[in-house]
């Protein structure tokens, strides 16, 4: 009889599975934060609007502490959510050949 061999196990390095981050939040969230802050700054023309970057960043940071993949989950969930045009306009805008 043949003796069973133990499987080769390669250790998983958790740092290699994480999304790249900037100050503790994923790059995409950091870019979103910068764009939102820049738009608010341009709309208000107030230099103090640039300080909004801190609370927006802290919100994302605390979400990331709770779950590292929260923004990936939210992005995928948003992509799979059906459009709500039926409740607004009364028709399904994405239904093929259907008007009501």
C-alpha cells in the first residue's frame, strides 16, 4: 500500500491580497474623495472647503477598518442593482422592446 503524502501548502501573505491603499483607504476611494472635494471647492470658491477632505477620508478609513473589501462590494452591488427608472418615469428604460 502507498503511504499518503501531505499536500504542499504555500503560506498566503495577506498583504498581497489587499487592494493598494493611500493613507489607509483604497486608491479609488482616495481619488473619489479628491474629486468631490475639488468640485465643492470650485463651487464654493472657499479655501475652507478643502478641509472637507479630512472627514470624507476618515469615513472611508473607518469603513475600511471594518471590512477591507467594502468598496469592492459596494461597486459590484451598485453595478448589479437594476435601474429605478420605472418608479421615476413610469417606463423601463433598459427593457428590450418593452415600453410599459
